[in-house]
């Protein structure tokens, strides 16, 4: 049974479109070690954007995503609502990945077929006292080569399963 671990899911005030070149990301820091199995994001679309790619990555300075995906999944962007208020969509992340407590990770959303008028959008809220405090929103305009702080937090939920401790054997 999946458990919702990290999340920021209320107070969205605006949105950011994303495509192949213009990617969006939200960093997050788990409090508990677990295996991530899916994410949920509050999204909507304009036109017919095609497939949305979601990847979980390590982070570098300032929580910017770095390296290749640790796990990933896709979502049919053409199935998103066209209502700018958005709706919650779940993306399963294959076999998932073990996230370590206290380590910052980032979820990165891209739409390789997105073009002006045919782009998905991710709902967000300005950072502040009531924002998500263990991560930040980020954006890239160069296909994910370089990410910058976005000064807002995207609406997200990070779901996973508990990791069973390894058995301990005593020698008597």
C-alpha cells in the first residue's frame, strides 16, 4: 500500500508551462527512507502536448536537479484537463528508487513534443512562510542542462512504500 510522504498540495496561485526546452522541477527532502513509487502533480494543458516525462534525480547546489533519472515514468499529456485550475494526475515511476532520509532529490517534468499552444502547465504557489520548506521549485530554458530557482513551489505529492529493515543475524 502506497503512503504519501512529501507533498505541497494547497494554495496554488499560478502555473508554469513546460516543454522540451523549458523544463520544470521541484526539489524535496524526505524525512523517512522509503522507495518512491509514484508522484502526483496538479496539471492542465493547452492544445495537444503529447507525452509528459517525469524523472526523479539527485540534486546539486541550491537543490538544482543534476545527472540522469534515478527512476522515471510518463503521462499522456493529451488526457489532462483544459481547466486552468488543474487536476491531480499520478505518474508511476517503474520500479521506483530508494530515497534516503535527509537527502534532497528533484522531480523533473518535461514534454518533449510540447510547442507554443500545445504545452502542459504545472500549478504552483509563491514561496513564503507557508510554502514547502524542504525543497524549492526550479526551471530550465535549455532542455534541463541548467536549472535556476523559480521562487515558487509546485503542487506535488510524492508516494512510496516503506522499506523493511534487513534481518539481523546473531552468532551465538
